[in-house]
């Protein structure tokens, strides 16, 4: 989201805040109010919307709700929200759709930069310092990232080709064994096993039934004492009178059909019908096919596996050529990576010197005249970047996030923001002027106003000289209603703003002298 802008911030059930809503303007916005009124709570609401876990710190209630509406120059809007559930957990949403705190944090990194006493979202890690350095000099890492991506892909492909030559040969030998087994089986079709089992069952039934069938044929044979011989004699004994003709014809037909059936049965008794050699051949075939079916699941899968084995063997046999190609490619990519690392290392070291010089000029403006900042760049590509801070002569030097106090860190971040051209995020400063006054405070106000010409700035301040520089001024006030303390937020303009500046100057918003001084301060701050 380019040129992000915070349009509106809403909070409910956060500490003393019952219900508060702020509609921010472009440029420099300030929040003021008496100590304990709830200024920091409003920033806490913003932190919640950005996915941070600060609810307990800010006294969130069971009816907590917080929402932040952002927009860009194109008019696209984005609403980040958190809400307490009945179980006390926080539910996250983006544009009213369920989301997660991690998603809010990811979006928040491009929307808002918090420069707070304790809640800075920048300089928490060296990767963030590196990003800041690269942004300050317009350093792009796309070439290095692309080279490393191609290098990883080439190494992965090389590993997929079977590893070493010995490993590849072992895999080829195993594939050859599997292919020989399948080729020697000569599976004719996926149904060959079922067909062979059916034929084996038929031959087994025929063979096992021939012995019993022979006795049946002998008992029915046409001999005088056989069943058919006796039936033939009985038919012949039927009287020849016309009255018996119908019965006699039926009996003769039955005798004829019985003799035909007997002839069929006699044929089935032929030992040549069961070829023992064929029987044993089919039996052996069933054994081979059953073994393959058990190994691969089905004959269909065995046939499919053969195709895969053959393709993999061809791939491995062609791997030697591809390995040579990949080795050459990897060598070229390593050279490209090394060259790009050297370029980035040089560019980052040059950027570090330029940033150090620029920040040295800004430090006095942000009340850090005796302090120093040093940018260290290390690593093969200059990616190990740290920002070292020394509060004054004789003070210990260390990573700025570790040795700078809350106020010092806020002012360091203000100095950095003044030198980071093109930062489209909303810049939020929480009491960056803590412990300051006089001319130094006026300088801080000038710096914040200057930054507000490039991006939207939100600042919490106790100093009138800072507040007078803002384009939009919001006051956070406590009120007591029916024995309950709550906080309200209102924008002040005109005489109301004069009164607030007067209160900040002298603690009295109605005194003529303090109002006159406030009016002059506002006029000279334009």
C-alpha cells in the first residue's frame, strides 16, 4: 500500500478509554493531554490493530475493541481490528474477515513505523537495520536473490539425478532387476491372472470328475443288463396297438436322447481332454502372476510400474550428461553470486559511510549532539549490518536497540526517518521529546513538521513548542461521569487549540498571558 495514511483510530474498553475515535489528517498530527489522560492508550489501541500483544499492559477489558482504518493515495482502504472474545482471547480481522495476529503484523510492517519509548517496530533485528541501510541508498538485492534461487534449484536437480555415480549405478542395477522380472513374466493384460485362474478351475473340475463319470457311463451303457439296455427292452415290449402309439413314440424319443447324452458323457471321459502338461503350465503361470500381483497390488499396477521403472532408468542413464551441464551451470552461478556479493558488500559499505555522515548532521537537531552512530557492515555480501550507538564521550558503544534509552531511541529513529527518503509508512512517535525543553524541543518540532511534509506523522507530546508545529491537534482528556473515570478525545482548532497550548505552556488555559504566548507560538510555527 503506497503512501499509507491512518484515517481513523477507534478504541473501546482499553484502560480508562470507554469509547474514543480519532480521525487523523495528512501531515503532522499530535496528541496532547495531561499525564495519565490516556494518550499512550490510544497508541496501545493502534499497536493492537497492528497485531502486537499489548492488551495486558494497557489494561484491556473484556469488552475490548480496537480498529484502525488506513488508506492510500488511490483511495484503497484497509481496516485492521482486534476484539476480545467471551473467553478473553483476542480475535483479529482484516476488512471484517477473520484473520490472525501474524497477518496483522505482516501488514503493519508496511503501514506503520512505531518510534516509541518501548514499542519500536524498527531496529529490533539486524535484518531491519539492513533493510533500512539498503533503502537509504536504493540498494537492490534482486540479482543476488535470483542467482541464489537458481543455484538452489540447480543443486536440487543435481541431487534428484541419483546423487553420486556409485549411487546412480546402484539404482540403475535395481531398476534393471525389476524390469527383467516384469519382462520375463510377459504379462499379456491386466486380467490375465483372473483368466488363468478360471481356466485352471475348469481343468481341475474336469480332471477330478472323470473317474466318477466313467462308472456312470458303464452303468448306462447299451448292454442287455445296463440301464439303457433295460429301457430299450421295455420300449420294445410296449404293445403295437394304436392306443399306445403316443406313449411308445415318447419313450423312443427319450431313449434316443439318453443315448445321445451317454455319448457326450463318454466323450468327457477321454483322458486326452485334460492335457497334464497344459494343466501344470497354467498352474505355474498362476503362481508367477500371483507373486507379481501381491508385490505390486494388481497386474495393472505392475504394468504401470514397468513404465515408471523404464522412464527412471532412462533418466538416470542420461544423468551423466545432465550432471555435466548442471556442474557447469552451478559454477557459473557461483561466480555470479560471488560477483553480486562483492558488489553488494561495496555498495553497503559506501551506503554505511554516507548514512553515518547524514545521521551525524541530524543528531544535534534531535537533541543528541554528543552522541554518535556508526553503521557496521560485515558478511560475504554485507548482509550483517548493525547500527552502533554511543550516547556521549566515554560512554559504552553497542547496538542502538540495546544501549539507547527509550527517549534516545525515539530521537535516533527520528534522525533516521529524516534521512530515509521515500518511506511511505505512517511514522508514529511516542514522547520523542521526553525530558527536553527550550530550543532543543523547538528543533524536535521542526524535525517532525519536516517529516510530515513527506509522510503522515503521529506524535504524542507534552511540549507546546512541538504541538504548535502540528497541522492537526488532538487532546486526550479525562472526565468523571457518575463516579466513573473515562477518557475522551477531541480535535482542537482555533481558540480551543490556543487554550490547550496555553495549558501546556503554563498549566492554565484561561490566563491572558499564557493565551497570548500560545497565540504567538502558533503564529510563529506556521
